[in-house]
């Protein structure tokens, strides 16, 4: 099949490339957040806020938190910013805990992202961020605006994939939290 201007946006290699860019963007912003210098007071505030938020969290709470963020990442253009902010914030949380936990101080911040639930979240967020970028690119290109139906279907499928990945991730993360106290 010949690739037309519109059909190339639906090719698997093209989509995987955008997915990889979205995942890299999230991981890079996470790394920056983990490297930002924090004072003891700032780190304490971040830790206290997180511990208060997750005090009685379960699978549903983890899922609802993650899906709220992921769905915001699908907003054309703005979703990329949401993804970067989410990555920075998550990295800062790691950094805040590493400042007071000697065992975390020697651990690479990226190691959190290679856990089973971390990989599912990075995949989901990368998919959402990349779709946001693709949608804004479509809005900018006049000839692409006519293919909104195709983009809507692809976006709907990707939302379903993100939901499934985050359900699985929240179940795994909840189990890890339960096992580790």
C-alpha cells in the first residue's frame, strides 16, 4: 500500500516512533525532577503531602489517580505539557524520599520506572503524550483536518489501551505496596 500523507500517520512504525518520543519525554522530565535540588523543608513538604494522599490508597485509588493524569495527557498540545509536569513532579517525589532514605540515595531514579507497574505507566503516559502531539500536529496541518474521524477512532483505541495498562499497573502497584507495607 502506498503511503499517502494521511495514511502514514496510521502506519505502525510511524506510531511506534511517536510512542518512543512520548516515553522518552516522560522519562527525561522525570529524570530532571529527580535531579532538582531540594531543601530539607521542600523535601519534607513533598513527602508529607504524598504520604497523606496515599495513606489509605488501594487499587482503585491508584488507578483513578493515574487515569486522571493520563486522560489529561490526551488533550491536543496541552497534554504534552501535562506529561512533562507529571514527570517532573514524580521525579521530585523520588528525590524528596531519597534525601532522607540512605537506601534510596544510592539507587538510580530511573530504576523506579523499570518496575512492572512503572513500565506500564511509562508506556501509558508515553502513548497519551504522543497522541497529544500527533493531534496538535494534525490541527496545524490544514490538509490533515479532514481526517478527524480516523484520528478520533485511533485516539479512542489508544484511550482503551491506556486504561487497560493503568488497570494492570494499579493492581501490580497495589500488590507491591501491600507486600512492602
